[in-house]
């Protein structure tokens, strides 16, 4: 089921399956969110839990036991209940079920809220550990945005603008449509705080930044429309579109953890990026999308 929230500036639609964003429109009808196309990528903005990216051979280890895990976890495929739905806010919740416990042996409650205030959509993720032991997990977002945002502008007219004078490092990954990490990090200069976009930028692999600024704008040299993301409590930023194509979108993905290293079945109990939530405690992480 699709739920709608709105105000004088924006109309936002969210599908209960995965609590996935379906549309972000300004009042003049301009769509900012990628609308999905099986030719390139059928999704729009999956939510990631308890895994970010792929596990090696589709499995991870916990306490010496091997468990299956889908890329980006399982929330994206679950039907969430709309616990709150008002004019400008919607909250979706779900808990563990038999199928999730087969992949992830924990009792949990996952909630994600979308809240509109002016031109800003706030996304708040809350995870409650209902188990009697520490629960490791990762969270993240995966929104895709239309590029170009205005008719008549080429993909190459767009760039990512970080605060001037800042820098970033690149977490190196394999050359593949599906990202796995190499375990190395290299400097990634941001001249004038910018990353110019081109289809060639994603000819072989995605970009994963760390030690980067926590605000970025998708904007154009000649257009007026922008998307600004702020993600103060996310360690990584994934930049992706379907590798080696002319796909007309860009995913800007704030993450708390990296995908698995190539050839290594990661152990959740030892993974340095995993959030480790004590029993009966709640984790909260909020990030925002501002439409300009």
C-alpha cells in the first residue's frame, strides 16, 4: 500500500513494502526521485538492515555459525505496518518473524519515520534490541535521484558539491556491478569540494567515500534544482548507478558500515563497523533530504 504525506512545498509517497520512498515531488509536479526502470534498476530507495551491501557467497558468520543474508539485508522485502500516518508524517514498523530469524537470530523492532518540514524530508531509523544479548547490525539508505532534474540538461552538467575546502578518502572496491571491498583506502581529492558526474565515472565500479563531509548537494552548472543530503551519523557515502550504462539517475547512499570484503565471509561479532546494541536498548539515526 502506498501512503502519502505532504505540505505546502512537497508531496512524498512511501510504499509499505520495505517502507520504500516512491516519489518526492514539488508542488509544480517536478519529480526528484528515480522512478525505477528494469532496464537499469527497478528499485527507487530501499532501506538497508541489518546488512549494507553484499555478503561474500551470500552468507556471514555469527558465533561460528554460517547464516544466509541477502544484499542490503531483508527489510527491503518485508511488509511494514503504518503505525503513524498524519498529514506530514508516516512511521512504519516491523519485528522479527520466523523467516528473519533463519537469517538473523535476534528479536528486534525496526521503525522508520518520514517527516516533512518545509523543503526537508527527515528520515529517522530506530532499531530496538528485544533479545537478551548484544545485537550487531548496520543501517543505511539507498535513494536514487533523477539526473537530469530539468529537461534539456545532460548528465555531465551535474556534479556533487561538498563544502569547499573539504576532503574525502575512497574505500576501494572490486570492479563489478555488485560491490565488495578490497580492504584498502586511498585519498580522493575534492577539487573545489566537487565531484563532476559522468557516465564514465561509473564505468567499472561504484564510489564509496569515508572521512568525508556529512552534507552533499546534487546540482547542475546551468539548472536551478538541487537535492541536498545531510547524514551526520553515517560513516560512509555510496555513490552508484548501474555500472557501465547511461542510466539517468544517481544513488546517494548514507551507510553506517561497508559491504563484505571480497573473498571473506565476515563475522558479525568481529566486524569493526557493526553497531553493537545492548539488550533492551534502542538505536536511532536520522538523516535528511532537502529539495531546493
